[in-house]
């Protein structure tokens, strides 16, 4: 992996743009691929992404393109696409064997596969790593302190990528628990919707704290059944990300839940949204994967019912509150 070659970023949304800025802050040239031609032109001409990260100046080391061939010489590729589109988008890039650092959080709906499994099928010649953790894009782009999990089965790959992306205010912690890093990032999106419902329905802080704790129990049950390690789930990519996205309207998933709690319909909220609330797509896939493993995930089930429109907020709350008493 050449130190002189630029690093490629696939995805011109807020998170992809923020990560490009992190890489450029270390003096590394970055080639950012985006489908939106206006985003490409604005980044190159104005050094700004006014669509997804307005008001944040970008380094001149960040150059944008809409041509996949422009990333052929990249030393590594950060894949920052919505989870449900990752396979399709990667299919448009000719495999060059570069390491892939996956920055999407979710489970592919039709296959119930995690992102590292999808990437290995789409680009079988490329080593795969995962980046996850409590990260709001606008804070990362502003250089505010952030810590993340970087997971790869190959320890040397993980440490090399960590060295490339690390900055004084952007600290990666390395692990070989790829499943744990991915599961935390996927499940927390669903639980953030539930916490948003608590806020929108004005159920109070006690209820939100209880939901975070019981939601973490769901995450842990599912993660351990899938081979994740408890310390990963209790770390940045699990509990850390859960706390962040369950407490702020900067989270797209939390905002979706808040609007559901206020009485709006999921079918209306999910139409024509510029940014993706990934938890809405992950919830039914996660619930089915849990059922196949015999794992009880009542909060996830309630979120699924709300999104499907088969349960209203009041009934969802009653369902959760009426569950049998049991030991914690």
C-alpha cells in the first residue's frame, strides 16, 4: 500500500465528505467519488459540499469525481455509501485489490448479510476492514474530538489503516472483532428510532434511559449469538454509538423516531428524504435474523411494527410495558 498514492472515498454525502476532510488534514491527497454532479463541481470549484455539509470549508487536497476509474490508483478505498446500495455501487468499480474500509452501518435487506460479507462478494480480491463508532459528520468535519473502532481480521491491515486516518482529534481503536463492530453500528440505528419515539411522545428521560439499557441488552444478545465479543459491543462501536444516536436530533434515525412519536406516519416520513435513516431498513432484517436464531428483541419488534404501520405509538408503548415481569 503506497504512502504516496491518494486515498479514495466512495460516497459524497456528509459522512464521506467529513472523512475525506480527516484524511486531507493529515496531508494526504483524497479522491472523493460522488454520483451527484453538482456536489462534484462544488467541491472542486468552491471547496465545499453545499448539499450535504454546507458551510464547512474543505481542504484543497480533496478532489471530487463522478468517474469510478479515477479511483483505480488509490492506496485504499473508504466505502461510505448507504448500506442498501453498497453492493450495487461497488459493482461499478473495477476491482484493483485495494483494501476496503467500510463506513456504512446496516444489514443488506434481501440477503441479511453484513457489510463486510457484501463487500467480500462484490470485490473478492480486496482486503476488508470496518470503521464504526459515535460519529456525527458535522463534528468530525469541524475537527472536534472523536474516537472510533477500526476492525479487521488482519491486524497489520487494521494498524496500517489506523495510521493513515488517525489525527489528533480523530482516534481509531483497533480490533479484530469485525462482527462486533458491524453489529453495534447496525443495531444502534434501530434503537435510536425507538429513543426518538420516546422523545416525540414526551415519555420522559427515565423512559429513554431505560430504553437505552434494555436496547443494549438486545444488542448484546444478538451480537453474542453472531460471534461478537462483549468488550466490542460495550465499546465505541456498540454502547458508545448507541448513547450518541439515542440522544440527539443530529441522528437521522432518532429524528425519524421523534416524528413517529409525534404522530406522523412512517410511509410519509420515508418518502423523498435526502438522507437515509438506515434503521428503518435494518429493523425488519434484524428482527428476522434474530427470530432465526431464537433471540427475543421486543424493542426491535416494536420499531418494525411502527415503520410497517401495523401498530401505533400508544399500542407499541403498551405492548412493551405489558411484557411479563422477569429478572434483569
